[in-house]
């Protein structure tokens, strides 16, 4: 079973010899046995230890032990698990370097081999210590995720939002928040050391206003009160892009601790569930090194046979074999790309299915407010008649959306009051307002449920219609005017849709709303004139 896979770039001072020295020390130290790095570097067939472990290595070297570039290397350590007969743990470290002055690609893979299905003892996901040794001492690339902890504050939250939805981000992000006393569920540095090379740990300090963070990032990308949020890489599908998230609430984390499960191990398990496959594809395995050695021998044989009349047939056969190896690599890479695309679409479909199930359940069980029900039954028929004529009022447009999309949209009394006020002022664009509200309840709602951020979803309304927040210069009074009560909770609604710029009831419209991910609901607090700043 594949337990752990990782890969990263290195630039050690003495080249790959530094990395191999770390491997030799890592294998020999706990066994009090000196493993010669020079011997490991050129290849060890099978070195056995008194504890039953075995070590082997393979490298692209010439007859004198000098490296052949591109240089390939693989070391494999296998050992048993105390108390679990029939299971062996195998750790492989692979290296590849195109030329002596270039960075070294390093991959680490950990797996278990069981002799039969009778070996059923649970496996705890762990990070091999060699990863920490290599990254800590062999000059990792600055692009390696998890080299340090990044603090998330209100000041850098907007930049963090762009980082989340950056298309070329290939590593997960793990947000960790503290409780009211400032205590984290697991030490951020411990979590960083476990995830180094795989994910970037983001720490939210105690002094940060997490309510403000949630307003900037949205609840989907937030963590607070001692929760941990795992944000997967941004994935593009045929219908757009999205980031899958996994939230560990404080209650869930407490359950893990009570069950004797280390939090960092559980987080690592979630991360590796999504990262193992792509990292394993990049792994420099024993088979890849053998293939590189075979390529070198084929090329050497082709060169030796070139120009001789009686060996022309062999030269052609050798060249054909070499071409087949190249074609095999291309075919494998194409298959991997297809798998990644399919996995992305499956994740998106899964997210949409969950949201549809939620909304079906919500539609079947959601209680209807008695006053709201009376109002809809009284006015809906007239609103629908006006819609058929093509000239509904703003209030009627709200009635229609409230009735048709009650599982997606909640219209507050304050929104109806503001719409009625605009109608009294002669609002002229009821049909246009209805189209905007319809886009809010349909396309925007679907995009947000599928995990898209406001930057992607805003395109559903047309140019200059959607705004994620108000001006930075908004006053305290202006914020108060944009705060509306829903289920005994005051919600600041800076997200808004806009039509017109004049200070006019007749020609200008502002629709202030907020997305509640826990309910999969859009709450509209205002639908009328422009609110003063």
C-alpha cells in the first residue's frame, strides 16, 4: 500500500553526494552500523542488517564509478514492523540530476508490502525522517512548500485569496487557527515539519480578527476557533475551476484526540490521500534507474555499431528499441494527464451532488415563515402576471425570486421594504432587476456551491454589476446601514449587485447580499437605492 510520497528540488553544496551521505547516516545510525556513502553512491546489491532490514541502491555510473549524466539514483530500505508479522515497510529515495551544475530532483516514497490479506493491522500514516534530514541539510529550493510557517492577517488576506486560486499552485494549503485562549490544536511547527515538501502551513494568530478574514476570504477558505482547514490545489474542469476544502472543526479534532489519534497524523493522511498519486508518478524508482542504465547501454551500443556495414541491422534494432522506450514514456505521461483531468471532474461532480442533495433536503424540510407565506400567496399571482407583461416592479421581482428559489435565496423584510421604497420613487428597471436576481439565484449560486470564488463567479452578471466589497473609506455608519439581521445574527453585507450610478430611485439599484456556506444560502438584506457611505 502506498503510504507517503513526496518530491522536491535541492541544490546541496557538494551535489548529490551530500544527499546520499544523509541517506547512509539515516540507515546506519539507528542500527549502529556504518554505511559507506561512497559505496552506496555507486550501487549496493543487497546489504543486510541484524534487525532483518536490507538496503540496496542503483545508479547510472560508468565502469570506474563516475556518474553518467543525466544522473539517476535510487536507494531502497526494507524492514519489518515489530508485532506485525507478514508486513514490511519499504522506503525509497530517488535522485535525478540533468547536469553537474543543475538542481537535483529528489523523490521519497514509503509503502507497505503484506504477504496476504490476513495482515489487517491498521497503518498510521507517517513521514519518513529522511525527508526532514534531506530538506534541512541539502539546500532545498525556495519554492518548496512548508519551509517556514506563514502567518495570515487582515493585511495579507487579499494576497492569500489570490494564492489560493492561483492556477499553478500544485500543493495543498493547511490553515490552523487558535482558540480564544490562543492555544492551537497542534503545534504549528510540528505540523509544518510533518507536511514539509507537501503542503504550506498557514497560521492564524490570536490577535487576528477572524470575522474580518472570513469576510475577505469567504467561509470556505477560512478557519477560526481552533479549527484546521485543508485547501486543495486549484483544479480546472470543463465547467470552470474550484478548490476542494476539508474542514476539521474543534469538536472533530477533540474526537480524534479522545480516540488516541495524533492530529498531525490525521492531517497528513488527508493531504497524502490527494498528493500521493502525482508525487508517486514523479518518483525516481529502482525501475526508472534500471531503464536509464538500459538507455545508456543502448545508446552506447548504437554508437559503437554506427558506420559498420555488417552490423547495420543491429543498429536499426537498437534504435527501434530506444524509440519504443521514448514512446512508452510519452504514452504514460498522456495517461497520467487523463487521470488527473478525470479526478478533477469527479471531485467537482461530487461537490455538486452534495450541494444538490443538501438543497433537495432543504426544499423538503425548510419551514416556511407564516408571514412570508401569506405575503407570497397574496402577491405572487399579480407579480407573475406583471412578469408575463414584461414590466414587473422591483418588489414583484423579489417575490418571484423568493418563491421560485426558496431553497437557495432568503429575502429579508428589509429587502422588501427597500424595494417597495424604490417602486414608490418610480423605479424603471424591474425586468432588468429580475434578470440580475435570477443570475444570482442560478449561475452565481451554482458557481459558489461548486467551490469557485467571487473572482470567477462575478462574470455571470456582466461587466461592472458585481462588487465583492465596498470602498475602504466606508464609515462606521455606512457599515451599519449594510448590516442586516438574519436568524438573530447581524451580518455585514458588503457584497452587492449594482445598476446605474445616479442618485435616483428611478434609475439606480443596489442589491446587498451575503453567502452562508453552512446553509448553502444567499441572504438578501437590501434591494433598492444606493446606501450612503
